[in-house]
C-alpha cells in the first residue's frame, strides 16, 4: 500500500507534513519521502529507507533543513517517492498511491511517444521503472496537468491517486478514477491539506473540507480550493479499508472504521447466535490490532466477555523493526506476544482476526494459545474468504492466488475443478462451504471457523454495494 499527505499554507508547512505523513506509517514500511517548495530555494526533496526505523526518526533533521509553505510527504511499500520531475510544465514533485499492472505497455507508450522520440526513463537498481516517474511521463504527454492526469488514469490498469507539488507552490491532487482509495481535504485558517487518512489532519488542527469523488481533481493554494475536474459517477472504494488496513480513527465516505468494525463483529455474532455455534465460549478476543474492534462488536452483541488472552509488547519493538533473517524475524514476532495465563489456561476462546489470507500468522497464534493451555480455540474472520488476489492496489496481503488459504484448501479438496465453485465454497450453508471450513479447521486446529459474509461486510460498511470493491471476496469487478 502507501499513503500521502500534503499542505499548502501561509506559514511553514514542514512540521505539519512531517507529522501528517508519519500518521500514514501503517500504510507502508519501505520508503518515506518529503518534498517542499520555498520561493527562494525552489523544490527540495528527501527520501529515506524506513524499513528499520520509523519515518519520524528518519526525518527529524528535515525539520531544520527543509523550508517552504507548501510540502507533500509519502509513505510507500514499493517505489521511492516523491520524485522531482523536470518537464514542460516546469519542475514539480509527484507522489502516487495505487498499483500499475500494465507497466510494460505504458513504458512502451512513453518511449514511443511522437514516433521514435529517443525518450528515456530512469531505471532503478534491478532495472525496474519507478511508477511515479511513469505516471509523470504520461501526464507530460498532454497539454496541462488536468488533461495529463486524466490521460494517465485512463491508461492505468490498476489504480492511481496522484499528488503533485507544483513549481509555483500550489498542490494538485487527483483521486483514483474509481476512487479505490480515499483522498480527503482539510482546511485551517492558514490553508489546506490533503490526506489519505482523515484523522491525520484533524489531529493537526484542520477541519474536514471535502472528500474527493472518484476521478476528481482539485488545486489547493493557501487561500483557495479550486475544482479542476468534477468527480465521475462510478465508484469502487476498497472494502478492505474498513475491515483491515485503514486506521481505526479514520472516516472514508463518511463511515468511521472503528464503528464499522464493531458493527461487523456484531453481525458475525448474530450469525453464530442464529446457528447455535457460540455456546461454552469463555472469552472473545481480537487478533491485535485491527481484529480487536471486530471482537469487541462480537462480544457486546453475544454477551460473551471480551478479553485479551495475549498482549503485544510494543513499547520497544517498533512495527518497522525488521531483522535481516527470517529466523530472527520469527523470533521477534514471538517475543512480542505475551500470554495472560489466567485468561488462556483451560479456557474456550473465540478469536476474531481481520482476515485469513495465507493462514501462517493465525496458525502461529493458535499454536501459541494451545501451548499455553487453551482448551479450545474458535476462529472468526471479519471478512469473507479471500478467493482472488487484489489487482487494484499494491496491497501486501494480496499475494498470488494460490497462496490464499481458501484456494489452496479448495484445490486440496477437489483439485482444479474446485476453482469453478468458489461462490459455493464461500457460502457456509453449502456442502462445499462446510468442507472448506472443516479442512481449514483440521489444518490449523480450530475448534470452529466462520467468515463474515459479503452481505454482512457490506451491511457493516453501510454504503451502497455498487460503490464498493469486493473483488477479492467474490471476483466482481
Ligand atoms: S480487490 Fe480487495 S483489496 Fe483490492 S481494492 Fe478490491 S476490495 Fe480492496
């Protein structure tokens, strides 16, 4: 994934962008960057590797070194950004969120622009092209930013939201054509900001100004927000924002993530209560962090006490701490989980996770609970079985289709033929659905397993299903 944050105001924008971008750290762990514009210094830019230490630590010096009343920042799981681009539109900084699946086709388009133009693109180590540079090269093929952004978005197979810090200090932002990810605008008495996460600017003293619609393009100066291109009708915002990777305190399309998650847990509890599959459970717990509000909703609705049978020790293990070897990473993951013996030993536990993708992590957690004396561990997934890898976002959980535990189990049960019946497997009331759940239970030693249904997740989000992307659950484009 990735996220961005930008500010244009009457005073220095650097501290706000430093703090606002840092609030997007849950969206990426690889690269962080800030670009700023100052009327004397022009555009400045800094990018750091944030794999081993957090964004905030890496950019402390930036607060003294960079100057400017407008700036943008980015957190990325892939390409370094923001990039500085020298073009016919002047020099500007660009940052993007999304994924480009047809990168080769677009590179060819850029390199062959205007016939045999001799155009070049900078290659990164390993020969890969930075997707931000590719988007900029497509934008530059048109007569102005608006035409260029629309052109680039129309060609991208995947999704792309774009943030540009212009050489005149203004900011141009464009939400993805189908609004897969959010772009929100905040306002203060000194200017405007643009953000992926709404809580990031609220904490910095900006109030909600507007959420861009799909494909909408706006320009921000310290005094003015100008709509450069009106939003489109069609939207497919990612449903996973609410179930898993959006931050609990954020709102997207007016729906708060934490509130959605507790509502989602309550709907799962209602299903279990109707199906008689929830009795004799001592405690409901959530897999931290995003599983917790789903579990609170389940506990509140079912009346089963909520408890934390294990707690993550986070004060000294930062999320981005990544030892070099897998063995050391596994050891660190285990060091973080501290059991509460009184809440585990001899107890029947129902654990709610935000999703079950490959199953590796949840297997380790369940083994950990049994090793500390749990009698039974029931598992609930706060989202439906993941049947398709995501093709719209650079989403770290969406790996190759056959890594998905649901698909792997289906193929184990009846070979490739099973892949023709994914809908049936999703449904807990069909023989195939029951067989998949039982096979996963056997594999991971769950006493029982259930998933939220697609309808249940849509109901918990509470916006029109036509506006939501649920592709990874039901394959609907
Ligand atoms: S496929 Fe899944 S993860 Fe990807 S945008 Fe759609 S709902 Fe989100």
